[in-house]
C-alpha cells in the first residue's frame, strides 16, 4: 500500500529532474512545469492520505522539509536564469531559515507557537507563483498564463459557491485563493510580461513575510530573552546559507551546489527541531559556532586568495561538505528518533507548515 511517506520521498527523489529540464528550451521547460505540477499533486495527495490513515512522526518531519527543498529547487534556477531577481528569493529564504531557527529555539525551552492558516498555505502559494513566473517567462504573450489562471479561478469560484451553499460561510483559505487568483489576472491584463513576473514575485514575497510575522513578533523576543546565546548563533547560521544563496546567479554548476546546501540545511534544521521537541540532545550549536564560522571564513578569504570564480566554487564545496557532515552526525546521534516511525497516532505533534 502506498503511504503518505512514500509520496513525500518520491517528491524529493524526482526533484533533480525538473531542475535540469528548466535549463533547456521551450519543450524542456514545459516538461519541467508538468513535473512540478505532478509533484505539487503528490504534496496534496500525501496530505489526504495522512489525514485518512493517520500521520507518522517521519511524515511530520519530512513533509515540511520536502516542501522547502521543492522551493529551493524551483526558485534558485529562476534566479540563475535571470527570471526572478535575487533580492526576492534571498528574502524568501531569509524568512524560511529564520522562522525555523526561532521555532527550534522555542522548542528547546518548551515553548511553541501555533501554526497559522496563512502559514499552512504559504508553501502552496509559493509553488503556484513559481509556476506562473516560469509560464510567463516561457510564453511572454501571456496567453498560457491567462488560461491557467482563468481555469484555476473558475474552479475555485465554483468550489467556493458550493461550500458556501452547504456551510453558509467561506473559509479563509478559499478567500485568500480567490483574492490572489483575481489579482493575478488583473496584473496579467494590465502589465507587460516582465513587470508581471516582478509583481508575482512581490506577491510571493509579501505572503511569505506576512506568514512569518507572528513568529518574529511573538517568538523572537522570547527566544532571545530565554537563550542569551541565540542571537549570534542564529546570525552565523543564517549568514552561511544566505551567502551561498547569493551565488545562485553565478552559473548552472554553482546553482546546483547552492540547492544542495539549502536542502541539507533545511533537513538538519528539521531534525534539530524534532530532537528539541522530544527532549533529545541539541547539537545545533555545533553548526552555529563551529561549522558556520569555518564556512564564513572561507567565504571571506577564498575569493581574494584564489580569484572570485574559483573562490566561490571552493566556498560552496567547503560549505557543502560541512553541511553534509553535520547532517550525517545529526542523524547518527539522533538515530533513536527514527525507530518506530511508521506507527500511527504519534505522541509528539509536529504541525505541518510554518
């Protein structure tokens, strides 16, 4: 029987395929969009299966990590290809890493923040916007994008009417979906293709930041008050990943390394947060105060010693090695967490979305 965890693993394993397809011609890009759409469908289906048969600890850990890896594999190539500006994607990932750091910190002091409705659908919006951006860049006459948006708006509107007729009210999720789809159509009709892409990117950024606002306002002061060392550690950790991301537009070979570094970082953050939640040993300071300074020293020194291009490649190689080694140690030290992971009705709640 196919489980939600099988679909999550499948989604991660297939992600390299659309990444390579994005660098091809029009047909290759269409194939990439189709694969991304299929992967988005698996994300929806594994949620349905998990709700029907009960979630597992592994699924609750893997699903948000898989979503963030999906985001990295989608947005980094858009920067590398010059479709989206780096500052938009950079800020999106700043939010993703920072919120996860805050949640891990709070779990370490036995605090948590409920997941908001906007945070739950934020990843879906990010994936949808990435697809619209790619469609608009591939078909600058905007006809294909308009057809997709119109179909999605009509389907959502009919669904909303049916649910309103049955329940007497419209859910926040459907309201947000209708608003964003209508806004997308208006922007598409009023602006040229290049400006539409920037506008869609800004909408994605606005939703991403809005979904993280509650965590920053409510969680960051508590985290910094209860854990005095948290601030420098968070800054060091974020600096490594964002420095790597800053090299995303330097060529296809480097962008692949950037995606791997971000993916390993998200995976390690997920395991660290899970370990903190279950009262296991927290080794995140190993990354923050040992590995991260080494990577940042390489980032500062290597371009001057080896030249800008070679220095950037060496920095990414060193950071990739450090991130992989830390994740391997993290998994090994917390290997007891991975026992009995497929049992239903887990005792620890790891809410999806952040």
